[in-house]
C-alpha cells in the first residue's frame, strides 16, 4: 500500500462522515463539501491503486 492509497482512503472516509453530518444537521453546505472530499479521496485512492499496479507490473 502506498501513500496515495492510504491518504485517499482517509480523505474518502472523512468526506463520508462530513456528508452524513451534513444530512443529519440539515446543512447542505457541509453535505456538499463532504461529497466533494469523498470524491477527491476516491480519485486519490484510484491513483494510488494505479501506481501500485504499474509498480507490480514493472517488478515482474
């Protein structure tokens, strides 16, 4: 697991929590920010996954 995968998972989780808090508190701004943070985390995690796959292929 590389840094991008780990950071992406953390950001995705933080975004999910923030999004849920926004729904619970009826705060649309917080909900949107959480959704954005969640999606940024997904992109970063996917980038890390691709880096890891490429590294594995180059090691073969």
